[in-house]
C-alpha cells in the first residue's frame, strides 16, 4: 500500500512539474510568436507605404510610358539593390498619369513595355496588357497594379512600399486606380 | 592488435554500441533483396550526407545578406581555390538527390513496399520527398540571382491567393513588405537549420523502421499481403532463405553510392556550377525568370490554367495530391505487391512520368511566352516578300514593327504564343483577318486603337498572301454570290 501511495505522490509531482513547464512554455511561446509574426503586425504601427518621389515631371513626356525607379521606404542596410524598385509611368495627356507596378498581375514577373504596339508583355507566362494597364490577354485575371500618385512642386510622387500581389490585398489597390 | 582490442573493449563497455551494430549488420534479409533494385534508398542517404558536407563548405564563404550574397557567390566561383567546384558539387548533388529520391519512391511504389506493416515508413518517405523539394527551392533562393528574386515573387503571388490569410502569408514568406534582406535571411534559416533538422529526424526514423520491420521482400505474383499473417510469413522467409545484410546485400549499396558520388563529381567537373545568373536588382527588367529544372513542370502548369480556375487549382490540387500519397497505404495496405498484378499502379507511374516529362519539356521551351525580341531580331522569310506589291511590303513592315512576330511565327521563327501564320490566309477570310486584328479575341490583344486604318489595310493585305502556292486563300462565300449576282 505504502509503495503504491509513494508512486501516486511521485506521479502527482511529475504531473505538477509538467503543468508548471506547460505554463513556462506558454509564457515563452507568446513572445516567440509575436517575434515571428512581426512582419505581419509591424504595419499596424508604422505602415509600409509612404509617398515617394519618382523625380521631376519633365522625365515623363506627355503621351509616353517610361520606366522609373524608387528606393523602398522601409529599408535595412543590408538590403542592397533589392530595395530599388522599378515601375512604369504613363503620362496620359500631360495632366493625367498612371503609374503601374512592374509586377505582372499573374505571378509577379517584370512586365516590359513595347511602345510600337502599345502593349505590356510578361516574359514568364505570356500575360499582355494594353497601355492603360487593362488586361489584354494571357493568364492574368486582372489589369496591372496601379500606385496612387500625386504631383507636388513639379515632382511625381507615388504611394508605394509593398510588393503588389494578386491576392485580396492587391484588389484593394485596384479600387485605388481611380484615385490617381 | 591486443592493444587495439583492449581499446575497443574500453569504448564498448561505455558506449555499448557494439552489440546493436553487430545485430544490424548480421540481421537476415530476403535473398532476392540483395539486388541492384534495392540500392536507391541508401544512395539517397549518401547524397544527403554529401550535401551536408558540401553545404558546410559553402557556408564558410557564403554571406546570407541580400546586398552581399551574389558577390560572395562570384567570389566562390572566381577567386577562392576550387570554390566553383564545391558550388558545382552542391548544385549537382541537389539534382542527383531529387532524381534518386524520386526513383526510390517509384521503385518502392511498384514493389508494393508501402503495404502493411510499412505504412509509416512510406508516410515518412513522403515527408522526406517534400522536404527534399523544400531544400531544392530554398537552395535556389540562396543562389540569390534574378531567377531567385522573381521566383520569390512567384511564390509570394501564389501565397497571396490563399483566402483571408493571403496578405499575412506573403509578409511571413518575405519577412517584410518586399523581397529584400529579411527574405534571404529566413530562406537561409530554412535551408541551413530548419529543413535539414527535419530531414535528419525523419531520415533517422525512416531507416530505423527499415531495420526494425525488415526490408521489403521481392514481390512475387500471387504472394498476397494479409495483416493477420504477413509478419509471420516474412520471418519464416528470412529464417529459411535469408542472407546477412552485411556483406551480402550491402556491397551493392556501397558500389552504387560510390558510383553516384563519382557521377556528381563528373558533372561538377564537366558542366560546372549553376550560376549565379544576373544580379538580383529588380530595376533590371530585361530578364525571363525561370525556375530550376525540377520545378519547370509547375512553371508550365501555371501557364495553362484558365484564369478563373487558377486560384482553386493552385491551392487545392497540391493538397489533394499529398493527401492521396499519404493515404495510399491505408486503402491499398493489403493484397498483391507485384507490379505484374497491379496494372493501375504501372499506369499511374507511366502517366505521371509522361505528364511530368512533357510539362518539363514545355517549361524549357516556354511556347506560351512572347519572344521578346523577335520583332527586331527575327526577319520575315524572304520567300514571303518576293513578288509582292508595295502595299503588301508595307504590311510586312507593320507585322514586324507592331511586334506581331513576338507571338506569331513565320517560317518557324518567332513566338509560339499565337498560331503560326504561314498559312493564315487559308484559315481566315480578309474580313475575318480585319476583325481579328482590330478586335483581338481568342487570347489575342485588340489592336484597333493602335493601328491606323492604313496600317490595318496593309497588314491584312500582307496576311492574305500567306497561303501555299497551290491552295487558294479563304473567301467569304456570301460575298462571292453577291458579286456574281451583280454581273
């Protein structure tokens, strides 16, 4: 009898020890989870997007579409050239602009502009877009992503800082194509 | 010698490993399994160890920083003695490992080795297959060049399509809002710590189970697996006609592993390391990104899916595939093992091999992509320009200058995105050609806004000349009747 009592008491202590470790584990898991989730949660504090200049307006002649580059607003010192992002600027008529993301709306490859046929073509899976960014053919489900823009002191500014992707968050910025 | 023996005894008294190692070496295996068909699993293990060693050698120099990784690979390739060779060994080792793992899986499947009681061995094997693909993908990212950069963009674009969680998944994958330093760091952690750790664990369990349950006997037609009797029958078999694992079976494993390592070294010497390609600078857009060969079939699939079906298929099909593989030993856990009595199994392998082979071939040639420089680099064949009117010549110029050639081939040169136009006049009447050019459709952009009426007329006149000499171009029958009525 005594021996089985002993076992029960030791067994109970072992269980208590396990529960104790469970508490410690949870206490450690919370900060670890928050650390891992920081790429997702960080934007609540700062926001990834900000207004960035693409340079003076005279770099973008009326009626033409030109490549422009900018430095991503959120940068680490070791990002190197990956923080330099390209985009296509279309000066519609001297007053109205469209700024398209370089990334194809299918799977993100860099689209190229062909002024002769007024088409954007993607080298990966053959997506094509008209000069206004709308879908012309191929696998993309939608037109090119557009950045909101504004003009300040003869400079073209866009609101950018995030890789555009065809998922739900990107479709929000599609609605913003009218705010340009 | 006596001293050696005493030292050995000293260690074994403490380690106590001598007995279990002797048991493993002497355990009987069915005589027929001492076969060249049974060498692929051990070869996969050998290559894995080889990858660990060459990986550590590369880590002595490689810098996992977005700003420096590409330069450190250049240093390895060009400045460090035989750095190119170690990179080539690791790169070719990766290809050989995937190939051998897949061959091993096919052999195990066709030999019915996944059946009772080896279900869990098979399931851990599926995990090992997925982890091996994970190593290949993350390794391709560490070769931080243009293909790696845009490949990450493709990964992010696919992740973003997951309902609700998509945007969060993209940021978790990239470690931030864009592909940058944080992205490379986390892929480095996956490639060097997380996935190899899991691989070591699962390889250990996988091999342990092979030793505990015994290697799968040679499948004989008519020898049926039954849960109630299999284990007893297997032990009777090994007791009756078993041979010791060492040396009867293992010598073939050792020979084959050595041969594979030699083949890797030969490929490394003769064909050299993989890349790196262009710098990972996203402002250099003159690039046609492509994944490594073992992912080309996925790349090809992505170009063939209908836009509306793409998201569900991308997200659901891989899950179904993995679940089917994991459940296989549960709905086919008993019965015939021999491929001679399992025609569906053989058919599945043939269909899978042909499909993956075809898709990989297409992925190498990407017929769905426009040839970006065909309009300036590929001339129209001269026989299509002889004895033509000035207007038709003008149309040929429009064909080139408006980049029609990027998607349509003439004389076999140019894009394969759209149909080849060598005989287009036989298929379409002049009116249909005008309509197709102006309105597009059938996956062709509309050129109405971008061609003047004069250009359209000239282009269609040129296209009307594209028919075989002895074959009349297509005509609108109603127009012919209307014209004869007038006379």
